């Protein structure tokens, strides 16, 4: 896998924001993708896991082109992220955060450097990768009931439709007999999208079968350079209004919800524009020519590049670096706990030195 990056936030003046909101409001909503079925509840957790997830832990952008709002917490906490979500007791959370700090601080000088944070980010990203591999084993077993180690598109299609409430035996019989499947338009669109993705995941020499490793790439494109590239192409296709295969700022910040009808919606739209403008200009557009190419977006999306992890580490430190020494002290990480963990600590400085 290869590269990506991230820098510091900037401020967007009101007049500029207004211009881009107006630009964005003239843009049609993006086409539906796999997330179109997210409100149609699958029959079980197992059924849900045979669908490619919209959210990929440790990846900076969602499958539907939205920015990953939990990215910082994911690459800082790794598998421990759920513990902070479930445990709201501040004192316990503080102790956990202190434990993490001591692990990141490899040379035990009571401060975290960019290099130490970079190493930690790579470790936590690898944790997400290993978790996906583990979950994929269960998902693959669900679509490969005969255990032959390979799954055809038709076998997967049966399981997918069964997860949407169709009778599995009836669907299997119809597919076997080449009979027409009557599905609604929305489900048909998703099936076509999944089919394209399925055959993209079929590594050369293509045999129209997916083994366990290929199925992992189907569910988690971040595990395969080829599938990551395919994911980028899909995102660009959905956002690219003039069909030139590149993204302008106006295209990237295009609003997903059409017309602003009230002040609350306006505030949401303003946030959308502000965040995406900052990310476009300061991070994704690496050569700052106001155009994002597929190559630039691919580098941005790749979660396992050390150069990008170093940039991410520098940005994370800069957010909390109150004494401007380019390192992160324990007091700083506790004070900015919400940024790093999503959990706000009360009385963060109390007894810090004693506990540490």
C-alpha cells in the first residue's frame, strides 16, 4: 500500500463560505451507492457482515465520499476505541489515556515526538487491518457454506438477497434456473454496484470466483492497492460533474442535501463546506494546483503509508501542543482528550503527576 497526508485546519471567511455554499447548492445530489440500503435492516449481524461496510476504520474517507469524522480517534486508539465509547467514567478514562501515553512514549522522556506518534499510528492502523481480517473469516464462512474455499457471484447474490428479506431457497432456485429475479429498483442498483466491485476483486487470472483473500478486498478495499484504486474511481465518478476524471474544489464541496430549508440545515451545510474545503486545500491537493487527481486522492486514502502517518502525527501533536515545543506532554493530551479519544475528561490535570 502507499501514501496519504494531513495538515492543520484553516479558517474560512464568511464571504468565501457564502460563495461556495451557493456553488454547492446548484449541484445535484450524488448517485445512490451501497449505503442506499443502510436503512433496510439485515436479518442478523452475520448477514450484515457480508455487505461491504460504508465505514472503514483507519481510512480518512468513507465509501460514499464523506470525510471520516472519527479518523483521529481510530488511529490513536485502535482496538481500544470502543472502551472509551462504552466507559463514561472520567477517572477510569483518564487512567487508560495515561497508559496509552506511556506506551507511545518509547524513550520514556515524558513527551511524545512526531516519530513516536507516527510509529503508534502505524501500529493502531495495523490493528484495524488485523481486525478486518478476523471478521472476514466469519463473513467468508457465511457465503461459502460448502467450505470449498471459493465463492461465485451467484452464491453471494443469494446470500445478499436473503439478508434483504428474500426467501433464500426461492432465490437460489430462480438463479439456478436462470429465471428473472423481481427486485425493486434500489436493490437492483446496489446489486449492479456490488457485481462491478466483485469482479474488480477477482485477481488475475480472473476465474469469476473469490477466495478468502479476494473476498477481504471486496469487503475492505483498503487491503488491496487495486481495490483502493477502484474505490477512488467510484468516489471521483460520484463527485465529478464535468466528467474530466478530476475534482475541483466546487465539485468536492458539493452538498449532499440539495436546498437549504432552515437555519439548522444551513449550519450543517456550512460545516460540510468548511471541513471539505480545508481538507481539499491543505491535505488532498498535494501540489496545490486547486485540482485533485485520482492519484492524489488514492495517496490520501491509503492508510498504510509511513510518510502520511508522519504528517498525521505532526498534525495531531500541533492540535494540543500548547507550549509549542513540537512534542506532546501528558498534561496536553489529557486536556485535549476529546480530540484524541472522543471522550471529555473532567479535572484532567488533577493528580496527573501522581498517577503518571
